[in-house]
C-alpha cells in the first residue's frame, strides 16, 4: 500500500490525467447513480443502525467526497495547464 509521503513526492498527474470534457460529458449519469446509491444505502442504514450513528457515518462520507472533489479539480487544473503549455 502506498504511503501518503510517497504519493506527495510522486507526480501522480502523469498516472491520472483528467480532462474537464470527460467530466462534463458524464456528470449527469454519475450524479444520478451516486444519488440513487446514496438514498438506498441511507434508508438501509437508518433502518438498521438508527439516525444518530447514520449521521456520524454521513459526516465521514462527506469528508471523503470533499477530498475526492478537491483531488479531481486539482488533476483537471494540472492537466489543463500542462496541455496549454505543451
């Protein structure tokens, strides 16, 4: 498993190029699937474990989602900057 330090030292942009056109093309279907999965899982969690524990899990999920969005935007920005320079 890669360490966080190794990931910070490596140039991950060469391994994960991400273009904004790719996201714009598929954003509707991706959001639809994610919302549907989120609703089904939320209903099951609330039924199984209760509302209080569900909201604790929800806060963890939102943090991970925010970190993913930040990474994706950073990759898009770097890819666009690299393409404009080269």
